[in-house]
């Protein structure tokens, strides 16, 4: 009895697996959530704090995050700032979409393999399209 | 926790009787964030420019200032809970757990207090 049980396959296996859409959006939900928590809320506090401190502090914020006109390190951080801001909007749209997916899973719906995979992929399509639409609106209007 | 009697070996290892509130609050604040953060980024995108005067006068208006204060409460609560769950999954050493506990219970409150004060200064016209 004990010997025959030993030969049985063990599942889930720690090493034998392949990526699926649900796994990908699950880890993306955690990564985007923590990115928004640290980088997103950090930037929000810098922005509102600078705005409350006065025109000079706000100009320093703009220079470091977007403009880079003062030269020096800001020329580099302004490029980084744009990447981070675009990344944060994508992270918000992705986290919101997978968050809604979780709310639906919480009521017990959407666990069929095909349905689950389809909606997982759609959250990523949604977040990429909305990020492009958002920045197209901001930069082109 | 003892290691003698069978009841002594399991005492203290059961349910903490408080997980549901954490789970439910995470969902509740998630719905709040859908409204609040959407309002924030749509409003920022619609501003005519992002100069000091424009941004400050937008924050000073009643609805945006209330929304920003709610963000400081709602979003920081949600972020705090999410970071806590992440740390619970990845931090296993005792020292790390204490550091994580301090981080999760101090930083979000200090950060939210700073945010709320900043909004109030702008909204109430302080210099």
C-alpha cells in the first residue's frame, strides 16, 4: 500500500509546469499593485506635497519627473519619469481589470478553463489599449 | 504552545478569527479606488495645462479636494493591505517579519497624514 502510493504523480508539481494566462495575470496583479503602492502613491505624495509647498517646489517636481530643463541629473530622471508615469497608468488599468476579474471570481463565476483564460487575456488587451488611448489623448489633444 | 498533551500541541494554531474583515475591506476599498483613481487620472488628463496655478486651483475646488482626501484614506488602506499580504507571502524570517510589521503599520499612516495635510493646506487657502 505504502509503496504503490509512492509511485503516484504529485500535483501541482514544483518544476513541471508551463505558463498560462491566469498565472500571468495573477502575478501581474501583485506586481502592478505593489508598483502602484510604492511608486504610484510615492509620486502622488510628492506631487501634492510640492503643490502645497509652493511654486518653486512644484517646479522642482515638474523638472525631475517630466521637463528635465534644468539639465544635470534631471535630464535623465525626466526620461525615467515619463517611463514610470506611462508604466503607472498601464499598472492602474491592468490592476483595475484584474481586480474586477477577482471580484467576479469572488462571486463564484468564470472558473471554466476556456472562460478563465479568455478573460485573463482580455484584461491585458484592455490595459494596453487604454494606456495607448490615455496617452494619445494627453499628448495629442 | 506546549508539546505535551494533544490539545496543547494544537492550541494557538487555529483560525485567528479576523481574516474576513481584512478580505472584505480589501474588496470594499478596491471598488472605492475604481471610482476615485479613475476620477483623478481623467481629471488630470482634462486639465488645460499642468502649471502650478492650474493644478493648485483644481485641487482647491471642493470635489477634487474631497476626492484627494478620500484617496489618502481609501487608496492607502487598500495599498497597505495589499503590501501586507505580499510581505506575509515572501517574508519568513522573524526579524524580517518585525520589519514588515513596522513598515505596514507606520509608513501608510504617516504618508496619508502628509497627503491629507497637503490637500487641506491647498483647499483651505493656507500659504
